[in-house]
C-alpha cells in the first residue's frame, strides 16, 4: 500500500501559556526540519509519572543530536487547582526533566485545554510524532513500549535522509 502526503495532515499549532526549560517560546513552525516528539502529560497522572515523562526524557537525551526535538505539553483536564505552574516547576525539577515543557492554554468554562482539544487527545499520557515537514504521523493515547517509540522516531529521523534541502507542507526535498 502506498501512502501519499495528503494522508498525513499538517500538525496544528500549539497553544501554550508558559514555557519551562526553554529560552524562548517554541512553536511548531520553528521546529520544521526536525522530527518532533510531543508528549502530553499531567503531573498527577500515574502513567505519565511512571512511564510517559521518563520515556520522553530518555528520547530527548538519546536523539537530540539526530534532529529530534522533544516537547512536553502539560495538559490539565482534572485537578486544576493542584496542577499550577508553580507545582509544575517543582515537578520538573524533582524529576530532572530537561526538555522543554509548555503549559496548555486553559479554555474559559471548559475542563479541556486548547491544544488537547485541537489534537483531539483522549487523555494522558499521549504521544504525538510529527515529521520533518510538520505533518502529524502518529497520535497514541496510553503507554507505548520504548522500542516501538524508538523505531518510529528513527524511521522518521531517517525518512528524509541526509541532505535535506527544505521541507514544505507537501514534501521534503533532497539535494
């Protein structure tokens, strides 16, 4: 079965109110040309704490030199009062999270934050893979095995291969 570019939609922009572990706000357009691993989590989610956040940090440390950007998205849809930016800052310090983490924008009168709604995420942990051209290639709710994630990240990291001249919404052009 062949897959066409139109089978992979352009990943929507993130809506973030605050960044941690980043010198400046990050946006998807600025990361074009890199594989982006976006992990959505809540600091009070047991699966996030035991698996999702540590996995994202391992990916960050292993693949940073391979054109892979790992970005966390703290997307709070429960226990809003307990999961403040101050608490998140302490959480990131205690768990030694060094990759950038953004706080998903709250939507007035709604329990689900903006980026979580835009990506139609079912809950946390969720893992999203975005290719070098900015296309959404994987969206997964729940736990994914490290080897499975590693295989998919490397497939995307090598998909365009060395010598990528430019990426557009339609393709990545090799030189």
